[in-house]
């Protein structure tokens, strides 16, 4: 017995051609959708990375200006103890405190307004003590206030790092 295969007719060939074109069109559509999705995801990740880098830069400025405040308070206390160039030491300390206060404002979105207000009030107290420093006793109070601000800064930095890296 011989098996007779059906002939592939005109309609069958048209269907095969249509199916091939449809599959190709589907593959192109899928590729375009995948490319668009990849672009959107990459843009989102790049945006997050940029924000994180900006926050880290602001935090680094906060840390370095805080260290400058600490150094200037030390210089002021040393100047009062030695009674040399107290006015210049006060001026440098006030400038350092102003720069640090500005740097602190830049990290408000990271640590929150309430945390920053508490910290800034301590910096304000330190600023007033710097202005009032004129003898060894007042210099000691100023130095103690600096240590309080340093302790609070450590907590602010820890909170900021936790926020940035989470």
C-alpha cells in the first residue's frame, strides 16, 4: 500500500507565510518591549545611585566641617590659655561653625528635620559659648560643649549612613 500525502495547497502556504511573519513581528515587539523595560530599570537604578552619591557627598562635607569646628575650638581654648590671638581664634571658630551649620542643612533630607534641629541647637549653644569665651573657666565650658556636639554628630552620622545604605 502506498501512502498518499496531501498536497500543500495555496492556502496552506499563505498560512505558513503569515505565521512566520507574525512570529517575526512578535519577536521584534518583544525585543522592543524588553529594551524599553531595561532602559527604564537602568535609569531608575542610575537615579538611585546618583542620589546616594549626592547624599554621601553631603555627609562627607558635614563630617569634614564638623572636624574643622572641633579643631578651631581647640585652637580657641589654647589661645585663651595662652592669651594670644583670642580674637582671631574666635573669628576662625565662628567661620567654621557657620560652614558646618550650612553643611548640616544639606543633610536634612537624610536625617530628618527633628534630628537636625536638636543637633543645630547644640551647635548654636557652642557658638554662644565661643563668643563668651574669655577666661580658662569659660574656655572649659566651650570645650565641654564641643564634646557634646561631637557626640551628637556621631549619632547623626550613624543615622545618615543607615538611611543612605538601606
